[in-house]
C-alpha cells in the first residue's frame, strides 16, 4: 500500500467519524420535537382510524369491529353533509374577508394618520379576547328581542332587516361566520404588518423617483413582496376553518336544527353527547383526509405559480 | 467534548418529555419533592397527599350553583369533620359541558370519586359500561322517596343516592297577570286566551331560551301527556303499545307550532341560551310574563334578582279538553343524584361521602335555601314555596321524568333536536316524530 493511499484512507475515516457524530447531533436536536409530534399527531391519526372501525361508546371495554360501516353510515348522514357544506362556507368566507380586511388594516397602520398607535391596539383587540367571551358577547348582540344589532338597524330605519340572527336557521351560520371573521382578521393584520416592516425603504424611494403613484407602489412593490406571507396566511386560514370549533360551540351549539353544525362540532356531539366514539372517530378521520387533500392542492398550486414566475 | 454534552442534554430532555407524557401512576410514591414551582396540578397534589402519611383525597364533581352549592359545601365540611384524614376536592362544573366532561374523564380512566347525575338513561349508560359502583349495601333505601330513588335503581341495584327533586310548573309574573285581569288557567283554552291577551299588549307570553333544547322539551312533554295521558311515554319507551310517532305526539308537535305562530315565544328562541340567562332576563325585565321551568328557577331568582320573588307565582300546566292527561300530572325529575365511580380507590369513603351528600341534613338545607323538593323523607319545610311545591308533588297522580334524561343519550339527542326544529318551524310534526321513532327502533331494540 502506498503512502498516498494510506493518507486518503485516513481522511475518509476521519470524515466518516465526523459524519457519524453530526448525525447523532442532528438526531438529538430533532428527536424531542419528533417524539411529541409522533405521539400527538402521527400516532393519534392512526388510532383515530383504528377506533373508527369499531362500534364503541368510548367509555366501556366492549368494542365491536364493524369495518368501514361507520364510513358508509357517514356518507348517508345528512347532518354530516350539512357540516361539510358549512365548513366550506367558512373557508370561503374566511379567505374572502379575513385576508383582505387584514391587509387593509395593515396598510392603514402605515398611513400617516395621527393616533395610529391607538388604532393598532384597537384593531388587534378582537384577537386578544377570549373566544368564549366573544361568543357570549355576540349572542347578546345578535339577540332577537333586545339585541344591539337589531337596535342599530332600528336606529337607522332598517326595521325590515331585523331578525333573530342566531335563532333562525337561514341566518345563524352567517352570523357566526361574521363573528369568526371579526375575531381572526387582526391575526392576519399582524402577519402582514410584520412583513411590510421588512420591505426595504429603498424600493419605495426608487419608486418615488420614478414617479410612481400610491396604487402603483402597492401593486408593484408591496403586494409581490407580500405574496409568500399571503400564501401562508391562506393555508392557515383554510386549515383553521376546516377544523373550526369554538365559536360554534359557544354561540349555537350546532343548532338550530343542526344548521350551523361543523365537522368538528358534529364529531364532538357524536363522540361525547351521543356516546358514539367509533362514529365520532370516523368523522375526525374524514376531517383529516379533507384537510390533507386541500393542503396538498394549495401547495401544488403554489409550486406551479412559482414555477411559472 | 462539547458535542457530547449536547447529546447528553438532549437525552435528558427526551427522558423528561417521555416521563411527562407517561400515564399518571398513583402507586408512584417517589414523592414529587421538586414540585416547588407551585404548579402542582390536581392530580399531583392528590398523589402528594396520599404519600404524605394517611391523608386521603376524594374528588367530587357537582353542578350546583348559588344556595344549593353552599349546601353541598357544608355537607362536604361535615364529612371532613367526621373523617379528619380525608380531604375532599370539590369541583363545580357548568351544567351542559359537564356531561361531556364526565364521559371524557370516565373513558380516560381518571374519573372523580363521587359525581353528580340525574339518574335515568344517562346514568344507565355508565352503569352498563361498568363505570358506576353498586352502592346498594351502603345506602339506606328507606331514607328516600321511592320515586326519586327509582331513577338510579337498575335491576334492583342502587347506583346513586338522590338529594332533591323538582317539578316543572308554569311560573308567572303576578303583577302582569293582575294588570291585564288574567287568572291562572284551568284549561288549555284558558291558556291560549292568556297568550292572546299578552301578545295584544306587546308582552311575550312565555320566556324561553331554546338553544339549550331541554327548555323547549318541557312544552312538548306536557302537551303530549295532556293529550295522550300518563302512559304514553312509558308505552313508547318500553315498546309496549303506542310509539313515538303516535298521533298524540304529532298533535303535541302541532300545538307547539300553533303556539309559536301565535307569538307565544320570543323572537329567535332557538338562538337564546338558558345558561347565560337570556330567558330569565326577559322575565326579570317584565317583557315576558310566564315561563315553564323546573323549581330551580326559584334558586336562580334568589341568586340573581331576589326582589323578583314577590311577583313570582306558579300554576300547573292546564289540561286539554278531550285529552287523556290531567292537570295534576307533573313533569319532574331528580337532581342531584350522587354516585361513586367504579374506578375509585377509596370505595368505602366515597360511599360514605355519598351518604353525607344525600343526608337528611343536606336535603333540608337545600330545600329551605335553594327551593327544591327533598328526595329524602322527613324534611320539615320552612320555605312556603317549597311547601307548596312538595304538596303539588305529593298530590300529583303521575310524574313524568324528563325525556332527555330518561332516554338513552342518542335517542334523547334526536328528541331534543327535532323539538328544537319544531320550535323553529323548520320541520313538520309528522316528520319530527317519525325521526324520533326511527331512532327509537334502532336504539331501544333489546
């Protein structure tokens, strides 16, 4: 064996050793998060599917294997379809209101208006309030007999529009969706604002020199640079809407006559009120599949537009 | 070496996480001595208590509010005095969420030692799952009102001890009745006339918050009983005659909708929540005149607006001409019933606590302060209201227990949902009753 070979073997050995050590460090850093993720997400998803193949009350030891019967029953369940429809209504409403409103509020915060600091806190307030408090507050606002909203409508001469907002099947879901949007718009405002702060001032200066108008500056500088955060927000908003639960539970409990049921509230009702753990699990698992498919589509769409750009 | 240190650090972190995630093990007597952070949760503190000598902790879940909550607390104090080594961790829960809270605790293997229920189908679900202890041997059955004890007795075994009972009358505002020259109705037609007079004067006849659903169910239960007689429900429930889609039920549904169309209930009843007090506010502000509600309304009034009590009168739901029911057949129920969880580690102490909670002393206390009828025999009523109520109960020839607590949960839910839909005028009575019957066929088959 020549000396040269010996040296190169040596370096390979050293490199290998170093690589080994790196792997361990990497594993060491990843493992804690991965274990938590594994137990609470991956394992839970598999267990949900496992439970969904049983007819089981959730409180006793008597589990009857029924295969995919729960899913067959689910697809024939009108309330489940109503809840999917409501979930998608919420998704669309969230995308169409929360993001634009968040963006407008974020832009307003940059405008040179006196007292903007105050408005920054005011705009952010809804997101800081506890959801249950918001729910109860809006129950009273929407109240049909002495509610604030009806009083305002009366005050501006629109008595004809007065109704019992969350007591009527036709208006209940919209009333709750409006509340959800009110609560979450400030969250996106903060995300957008944080990104806008990071946009270099030079770009705007250059635009000024070129004589760009305010709208042109927004269209050609702010918006393109906000695009990644808009996509992230859209994903957050869609996923959040698909698994939404809180305000529905507090404000309507899924009623009247199941008209505001979402997948999550229906799952809760089946699992914990009706003691159908198996059936509830099949709803949960369907929720997971739907959210998963939607996310994949968004990500694919994002990649293709990026590819084109 | 630096990297090695990091590895060790990570390893320790992982171990901590794993240890934290593991199931809580009450035989673990290592003594969590380094819990100096003050963040000891309930579980930890009870573990500590057990390992620190012979101190035992029992957990008790109840849903009482106001004066009856105090009665429970006093009972617990008496129990602790008699058992100096035992402390009771009392946890008050909110009415509606309580139901799911308990099933989660039961299913998760960490239930309270002693818990509240209403007896009936809901408690039976847990009994069938072998989650409730048979306390026949420790309970003195002769102490209790027979009808009250029956809601927690299954196959001759006692699974819970009752404290109070309630009947559901129609409460009304005496001042408003006087103002419009109205009198307590004898027949259903009288009631309809009252409704008409009140709506003509812009007063909502019945305050009702029906997002909670069981509140509206009272009207359906009464109307069905008044039309179909006291055996109607039992026949349908035991599958021995008429069913849930019987004409009497359909007729009752029609009468509910008739009332809704007359404007007998507030706008948007299905969006109003009893627990946040929306119906009671209407009563207190005198924008509504009547309310069909359990006797616990008196407890609510004393807690929320004591001066209103002077105006509060009650009558029994009137009979319907040509119907099989009678005015003195009441809808009622038993609450609270206290039971012991099968999984408890201190079964004897827990049973003793149940006996203290359902003692003559607690029942007397609760009757006189909170306005409920005692389920324990021999209580001397001081409160004129309760005296009157208990006389009503004693003179009644039949008692109908609440459907939603008597029926198995799944069927109860369908009953509640369809009744809510009836109030919302979004379902025909025939269809609503057919749905209940379809579920009944499925759930009640033996």
